[in-house]
């Protein structure tokens, strides 16, 4: 809101024939609101969304404007980077205007690591050892929050990447290989171990993921699984950016989790309405706008000519590292919602001691088979 409100006001003032009205929701609220609107046939002209299965829903249900021809005519390939356009291409059509390309790593408190003589981990064993040292000294190793499930998933999927490796993980995410396998059981077992050892905050399952920065900011926790937007969050919360570093999770493959964000457009837009929507998005995601309000964007923009944000030192390192090591699609975008929900429920049940890792792997695969059978 701190960036969108003033920019929208400026845009409206400069356009007598366009009036943009913005409605705000939190991360999970917008997912619910847009689905309800889709089912009722009352979707707005445009709406924020993610790639993968979250955006796919609106393609599958015929709600989104197919931007393929428009993008070709307006040479979007010269404007947007190929990775972002690829993640916004769903069901054979370009289904959204790319607004961010995000990669995730482990943000950590450099001052806490230094205080306890912890080196940046390069293997899972070293990561385990770092967590043990932090716990012994009264520091929560990993700040996470289980409300909605997706924040806890960010660490679990790294365990899956560690034990499955590149080829198997990719085939599992495309449902070419079963999730009921030894690698997934090992990943859930590692997550169970972290729960039992108290490596997460007390009561984390009911905590809001939007609040995890409070623990790292106060120094009660040392690490958090976050994307490059975290530099902006640190600045917004007036924390010392020099206390925060990052490293790729030491999964043995070098790949980082990645996802895209986009704006999707209503399939019923007229040519004039589509042009107005795109003009607004171009204004909202211009270099001028991000230069003025950089801390409120996930930078760099997914554009070929995008510059790195000033005062956000971890961002260029994360983007460069992901380019060298590669990425995999974040799980809740690789999975349809009904499968992701089963995964999230399994995370909760393992923490609560009511499910084994073996049963969790079996339940996820059963959900996949039910989805494929529809």
C-alpha cells in the first residue's frame, strides 16, 4: 500500500479516461477471494497471482486473457526476461504480466553466527550442526510459521531436493514419479527430527508467516527461509541490513527454489481495457517507480534491463547464484491446491506426532493420484 496507493493516485490524475481502484488482501485472503469471484463470474479487470498451479486454476477455468499474441505483437520478449515469461506461461498460453521473479535462500544473522563461531554451512550435516549449536545457546535455529502451510514447506522442499536430487525431484513435481518413495520419507523424517529437537519456535504451527521477521529481527532466531524481497522487509522494519546475510540451502545440488508473481487479466476485456490495464502495470513497475519505492518491491524487476536495488546487498548475490546453480519450482506452485493442502496437513500431523513420515509420503501420493484421476 505504501507504494501502490501514491502511484495509483498519480496514474489516475494523469489519465482522464482511466480510473484504477485497488483492493487489498493478505497472501491467503487473495487466493480465496479470487476463487470465489471466479466461481461467481465477478472477477475484476485484473488481479495479482502466482505462477504454477495457483495461476493455472484460472487458465483451466477459462478466466484469464491469453496474452500470447499480445505479447508477441508488443515484443514482450525484448522487455521481460525469459525465465519470468516461462513461469507465467501455463497451459500453453502466456497467462499473466510478470511482476517478479523470486528465488529463496537461507537468511541468517551474521552477528549471531559470529558470536557462536558458526561458519556458513555447505552441507546438510553442517546445517544440522549449526542448528544444534544455536539451540544449545538458547537461540531458535529457524524462524518459521505453520499457518497456511507454505512457509514450513520452504524448508521441507529443500530436504526433498537434498535426498531426491535434481532428476527425481523434477519428475516428482511433474507427477512422472511417485512421491511415495525413500527420498520423501527421508525428507519428512528430517523435518520430524527438527520438530522434535525444537529447532523451530514454540507453537510455530499456528503462527502467521508474515511475522517471522520479528524473531530474526529481535535476535531470538538466527535463520529464516526467504526470498530476495527480505532485504526490503529488513529496511521497512528499520533493522540493520549489515546484520543479515544469506546462503543457498546446502542441498547438494546447488539449486534454489523459485517462483514467479504476475498480474492476470480478465478474459472478457476489450482491447481498450486491456491496453489500459497494461499501461497501468507498466507505470506501477517502471524503473522510476521502483527507484522511488524500491523497498516495497521484489527486486530486481523481471525485465531484461532491470538494475539491482541500491542498499539491498543480498539481492544481486541471490540472483547471480540462482543463475549459476539453477532453480526448481517452489512446491506450492508445482502442486495443485488440493495436493498442496494434503502436504500441509501432513506437516502439521508429523509435528503433532499423529503421522509417520511413511504415511505422509503415502498420503501425498494418494492425493496426486486422486487429482490425476479427475
